[in-house]
C-alpha cells in the first residue's frame, strides 16, 4: 500500500451458529497494511477525533469488562482492525439496531485479520463496515467527516431492510421463550416462528391464525358495524354514502356533528371528525373518497379516541389519544409553532421507531385551521390555543384504567369479526367507566394493528404485546421445535445421518434428511445433489410436513455458512482427523493458540448448540471429540466399540449413558445397567469384515436414536434392515408403539 489503508479482502456471510457466535454474523477478512506497525496510540489525534465523533463508544466495555473499556484500549494502543470492529457495531446501533457481537482475530498472514460482527442484514452490515473504514481513515488523516449523514444513511437502510418494530417485538418475545425464527422475506416482515411441523407464521401483527375472511370484514367498516352491533356492541349511527350530496343528506339525518371517513381506509387517513356544517362535509368527502373504495358518514361520538389491543380474546394493551394544539406567541406563524412546539419532541419522527409522527399541515389540518379562520401562514395572537389535529397519535398508555366491561366489549367485537389480533378503536369520555353509561362506542375494528404505540408509548409503561401474541400462538411449554439432529465430524457423517433417518422412518415419524447424498423426505429422494449445507438444512426447516430432521454439517459448512438451525435436540460428532480435509481457504491450523481457527474449534460448534434438554453423542475413542463432553449444555452419550475405552469407562462409572459392543452385541448402558440389542453382524452395512469405522457409524446412529427416545424394537429393526428394501410403512405400525428402552434398564 502507498499509504495507510484498510482493504476488505473477503466477506463470509455466516447465516447461523458458527465458530464465533450463535446468531448470524459477517466475517470480513481485512488487510490493514501499514497500520500493522501503527497501533491507535501512535496515530496523532486519532483517538480524540474518534471520541468526539462517536462519544457513545464509551459504552463499549471491551476486554476490560467495564464502562469505557474500549476507549481505554484506544488510548493504550490497539490495532486498527479492532477499532473498525467497535466503530462498525456502534454505527449500526446508532442506526437503530440492537447491540451486537464483535471479535477481531489475527490470521497467519501478517496484517490480515478476521473481523466478525453481528449481521442483522447483509446490506446493513456491509454498509456499516464501509462507513466505518471511511470514518476511521478520515480520523487518521484529520479530514472532516459528516458523521450525522453517515448514520442517517445507515438508519435509512435499517428502515428498509430490518424488521419493523411490531414484528421485532414478536420475534424478540419468541426468542425469550426459546422459539427460533426464520425470516422468509429478505426485506419484509413475513417471519416463521419455530421449525418444520411445529412452525407458525407472522406477518407484522397478523398470524397464520388470522382469517382472510375476518380481515376482509374488518376493512369494510359498514359491514363491521353491522356485525358487531347485532350482538350488542355500541356503534355510532351512520351509513355509507354515494356522493357529496348524499353525504350532506346523511349528516342532516344523523344530526351534526358528524364523522366522515373511508369505508376501508386505515391509519386514520381521510378521517374527519366533529364536522358541523354541510360545506365541511363536502370538503371531507372529496378527500375521504380518494382514500378508500367508499365513504361513511357517522354520528360524532363525543369523547377521546382510544386504541385497545385484543389478542386471543383478551385485552392486552390500551392507549389514549389527545388533541394536538399549539399556543400563539404573537410573532410566529402556525407552521413555525408546529415545528417548535410539536415536532421538536424527540418521540416524533419519520421512522417506525418513533412512537409519534411528525405533524404536517395536510388537507385535514387545513380544514381544521379554516374552521378557526387560520392558515399555516397565520400568526395567532399570544396565548391563543389553536387546534391542529383531532385524531392525533395514540400516545398515552391507559391499559390499567380500562373498565372490565369495556375490555369485554372490545374482546367481543374482535371475536365477532373473527380476528385473533385486533386493534379496537373506540371513543368515550372516560375509559375507566362502561361505554353504555357515557354514550361511548366502538368505531372501528382493525386487522394487523400497529404495536409500536404499546411497545413504546409516548407516556406510560410499555406493554408486553409481543409476548401476548407468542403465547397465543404457542401453548405453555411449546418451543416450536421438532426433533432435530446435527451430524458433524471428519468422516462418517453421511452414513450416520442416513442410518438415523432410517430409524426415524421406522418409528413412524415423517423425517427429513439433508446430507451429501441429497435431500430425503421419508423414503423419497427429492434432491440428488449434495445438500450437506445451509440451504439443504434450511429446506427441511421450512417444510411443514417434516416431523423430525437430520442435517449433516461438514467443517466447510460451519466455517463458510454457519449451521442452518440455532439449536438441536441431538448433536453428533463422529471423529476429528486434523489434516484430512483441505481447510486452507479458512486459514485453519491443526493446532494453535486462541487466536487461530483449529479443527477443534470448528467441530465443537455442533456441541455448543445442543439444547439443555438435548444430547451430545460423542466418540469416546477420539480424544479430541471426547473433550467436548464438558461443553455440552445437555446430556452426553458416549459411543465406542470397546467398553474399556477410558473416556467411556469413566462416563459409565459416573452413572451416565453409553453405547458399545460386548460379546458381539450392541449394548445400551446406563452406568452398570445394560440393554443388549442384536448382534453387530446383523447389520447389512457391517458384514463379516466389521470395519472399525462402519461399527463406529452404527453405534453413533443407535446412540442418537436412543437419545431421541426410539424404542428397542425400532433400534433393532433399523439395524437389521438398513440397506435393505423395506415393505410398506403401514406394515411397520407395531414398531411405533413398542416399548422404549429406559435410561436404567434391567441387565439381560
């Protein structure tokens, strides 16, 4: 390099758990060139400029684990790749993303580092990296840099590409319950919660339980009123009108004041309330008709607008609206007063992350001002209160104030329309009293309501609405998971995966298998090309018909793609043979210090993701594999051909489970208690030669089947039939109800 520079040599998108972390991450290989000889404390003024531009870096704890830890490293001297890690993460945080993960590790090439950061979306993370490089180089070279503009670029990208706040609230609540999620649209809010047959789907605040008929009904305001009023829900008198003249006639019949609104509008667009004169009705009609397929004229209910959120037939949150007003000072125009008295509120903004909207003098506001003989350019007298907007943002949480009768009426309205999640708009003077005694009424029932007002109210405490939706989708104890087995190791992965899928098939489960030989659904091969990769595994998890999944993962998948799943029921590691695979592409070393990627650090990933309720199936005869036992959150089942293998013997002595061969038979042991299955030679895949690797593969698959609770009959039949043509599955039904081997069985 002719000058100090930072060049990105390669970027690897890790879309699942990897050697670095559980969530998706981006691994950038950066070449810092001359910066290798110039740590941060040798760059004149660099640290001070960086602190001035990004003062929030003080929150980064870094290696010291304390507030300001990273800035301390910056002053003491750290390498520029490490600085880029923290700057990129902070830029994403300032752009509206959650706090993330970061690591920077050297490679065997001097000046080249692996920089790993959380990847909420590829485009956002890459933009943050590029922006971070620009900012750092400007700080090094003492050049001006528009940090605010850079953050705004990232914020706009976040707005377009990241999950919306309503969807994110549901996803976060699912993660808190241990329910995995898969984003189904790259830049949308269609998300799958859970895997395969246990999945549910959401799209913003709608779910796969949201009826299309109910949603259609809710869009037709007149039909909604008719249905809910038929069961006693109070609604305002009114009707749909054909034109402006008919609107005026309806207003005269109902009696002023009236409301004019679209029959199928949303978000308050084209809604005009408290209209007192026919000319106001005509003006309102002209606007409302452009916002929907028809126009309603209704009696204006006196009171305050409220939005109640009903989930699964229960009220979970409520917000109250307020009028938007300004106060004249005798010098400023209406527009200027709006900008200084209203829009300066930090809660107001143009993105979905702001609970309140920027107030503009739109057509509705112009009509409101005309009633007061004002325009946007008028200068109200000092002390004069001017009404700008009547149906304003719902900013005030009032959940705890809602009268039980009113909550029940709202739930009834949602139930009659047929919505599992509904936003109920009602108007009343006092939400703490029943609607009937104060002349209140429900004016709309909305599908797919915004959750932001409840997650981030302008005033009041946030409500756990995401949790309420997740709890409505998944019963207590459900985590959206099917039995899922990950298989890794240097050799034998495919053989183990296929045999285990065979055992699951015999148990009556519709099993999916993604391995080097393709994708299998039950006995049917649906893809012939190599599917031992992220895409192959993900295909199974998106398939609602799959009741159990077996996914093969090699070192290249873990290093170059990440696992297709967040956690698994069973993780199998067959063996580790350093040097048997060419992993030079990832700069893998057979052995090395903590800063280098080794074979051990690759394969432990499969054990790291085992659920606390799950099992790791490990080769006790492989020293590197056996060491993983201490890393597993769940139970460990060792397998070995020789019971006297030291690791297995110690494991059994501690009363734990293992699978081995004794007197030619396959044995399932819990401590000293044994269950003896068929002979090893009964397996068509073993034969008379009894190769050690074939026996190990058989034991690994049997151990995994045992971990999954498959019965003794299924295990035995599977051993004897794998590799043979099987009869119709219906003939195997007796196996499905056969007795399962216990953890502590009687010795035979």
